[in-house]
């Protein structure tokens, strides 16, 4: 199991930094300290490795959705914490250039984010609200962690407060934060 975990960790980093198309199994194996044949033995294909690596980033998420109150602020705390690896948004964004990887990302995000999040949110419009949370979170994480766009710390803080409020509004089903 330790070998598989090392391969998954190396794959997550490769897919988040290089994207699906530019990450190759030989480099991932090298980063994991294993022979390329072990990657194939454990995962079969690059697509399978990507699916498991993406699903694992979601399982390892540091935000527990049990308590709805303050969820938006907790999510901001995780997404902005430099000590926490947040790889999911980059893995998803960089999968878009390859149709097979995009389909895998769509399936994994539906199964591991949208469906469970919609069940947690409950009616009304649970699936749409779950999708809104995912869209906002990916955009915020990509901007704040990767792009940054040279905005001031004050502007980053204002954006973080706005994001937390929007997330909390979607969770609370506030009319101005949900669909439409």
C-alpha cells in the first residue's frame, strides 16, 4: 500500500503542476521512487491513475462539512493556508486540454463532490447549489493560490471575505447566492 500511496502522491503533484497531457508515467514513477511497471501494475492506465489521484485529493480535503455555520470561513482558511496542499483545482483545470482527462475529471467531481454535496445541502435546488459551490471554490482557489494577479494583500482579504460570504449564502440557500 505504501508504494501505491507514493505513486498517487507523485501523480497528484505532476497532474497539478504539469497537467494531464504533459505528465508522463515514467516521470511519475521516478518521483515516487518506483519502476514504471509498478505504476501500470497498480493503475493500469494513465486515465485510471488520474481518476484515483483526483479522487484521493478530494478524500484528503481538510474541510469537514458537518457543521454548516461558518463553513465559508473554514473553506477560505483551508484554501489560503500555505501549509495545506490544495491540488484539486489545478488538477481539474489542467485536465481540460485533454478530452479523456476532462471526462474523468467530470465523472470524479460529480461522484465525489456534486452528489455528496447535494445530499448534504438538501432541497431546494441541491444539485445546482453544489455546482455553484464547486465553481466558486475552483475559481477562488486558482486565483488566490496560483494566479494571484499581483493584487494587494488588502484586495486579497476583501476577496476572501466576499468568497466566504458567497459560499455561506449558497449553503444557507440565501436567495442572492443561489442559482438565478
